[in-house]
């Protein structure tokens, strides 16, 4: 966009004399570029249109026995708490601005991370499970582990982010897919998944370089956002007593991978869903929602993570997503099957089961 603006300025500069027609064409394109850039940085949906999907609740009462309280902390950071033990996915709280992320190196912000830990009352955290090693999932996980003494679970890439942050080896454990891990009364099984199909913005792509699919050496912050390599993507199947929760952060699926599973609650990443072909959207729904048959589905990874968690969450920017169309894609299918859908604001809680 900036590049096209530059070309127009150069083209205009080449004219030796004033041509009203050329000037108006030039002005038209400048206005068009300014207008489209203005739109690109706007939220891709209005949450007021989804008001009935929000419980508008932040519970502070003791967690009833047998229930699990979930607190949404933006992107795919979810805190689960049964009153005795807490577990957390990702724990990405620093959320540097778009400007900073695009043009400088980024790192965990201890003050912000600590304020989220305090506000969300993360005070008996047993484990952190990182779904993949892009910065909007893994960046703060080692710091959260350090501040809470929780164990960090992840891929070898995630563990390299932990080592780079100085987290001791005995506070980290590499994923063994398919093998259940007990954390208090929670049992977590990590499953191999797939990242949202790659996209391209301003000529840059987030696709994994097949020659460098992992973070191979300890990653010491600050680094550029693109230094956080995916390192594989994982889902979490969480059992608590007879109840089952499934957390999928990325908008994709491994065909047949969930066929033998069922879940009561599904936290489902919907980022960029509607940007995919309809056939993909159908299969995504079938492989995840229709297979797991949840009673309740909670969309995640829908918020603009360039904005701080201390402010109300807004949908992803139009620059790379379409929240309204993503919700439409989901709701037209869940309504047909009478599956309840709820959205959660930042720090909003819901008692599951
Ligand atoms: Zn990612």
C-alpha cells in the first residue's frame, strides 16, 4: 500500500506541466489508497451485533465443586480452574502494538504480564500448554511460568523459547502426543493438529519455511515476530471427572484425528475461517464440531491482539480477517444443529458443565 503510494508520487513528479485530468486521476488514487488503508485498520466486526452471545459475567464466587471455571484472556489464552488447580493455554498477555510488531523486535512486558496474572487471579497454576510457537501464543509463556512456578509444556520450539528466557529445564516438558498428563484433577492429552492456512500481507507470509520448521536454538528476546517459528500445532483434549473440554486454537484440522473423541465444551479458533474456500469451511466444521458434538462452542482467536488486554477486546482487523463472516460461517451451521455458542470478553468467566 505504502509502495503504491510511493509509485504514484513518483509518477506525478514526472509530469513537467500541470494536466488537470492527470491530477484528478492522481488524487482519486491517493484517496482510494487512504480510504482502503483506513478500512484495513478497522475491526472486522461490531461486537454489539453479538451482544446476546456474551454471558456478561465475571464470577468471583468460589467455584462450585465439580465445575470448571474458564476465563478468556484473549487469542487462545484460556485459564481453566476447578478451585484447586489451574491450567492455562498459551498465556499471551503482552500484546505489543501492530506498529511495534511490524517494525521492531518484541519481548514480554513483565509489568503487563504481572497485571494480567493478578487480575485473572492466576495463583495456583499447575501447567501451561502452548499450542504452537508463533509469538501470539508462546511469547509470554516462559515469563508466566517463571512468575507462577507452573510447568511449561510444549513442542521443542516452545521449549527453546523457554530456555532462551532462562526457564530451568526441570520446569519444562516436551509434548508427547496422545499420552495423557495429570495436572491435579485435570487430565490433558496433547494431539497433533494443523496451523491455519498461511496468509500473505504486504508480500510477507507466515507460512513455515519447510527448511526451518522449528526454533532450533534457544530464542533470546527481544526478537522479530517472524523469528517465532510455528514448530508444529497442537490441540488439547482435557478431561475433568466425566466432563471433557477440547481446545483448538488454529483454524484447521487433521482429517479423522478426532473421530474417536467427544467433548462437552469446544473452544474453537475461528481466525480467518471465512477467508478459506467454502469446501474447507464445511470440512473444518465437520471434522471439529460435528465430530466432537459439543453442547457448547466458544469461538476463540477472534480478537485484535495488537490491542492491550486491559481494554475491551475488539474483533481482528480487516487487514487480515473478517470476524463477521467467520461468525456467519459458524452460526449458520451451529444453529441448524442447535449447538449453543457463546463469546467471552477479555477476563470474562464461564462455569462449565
Ligand atoms: Zn500461528
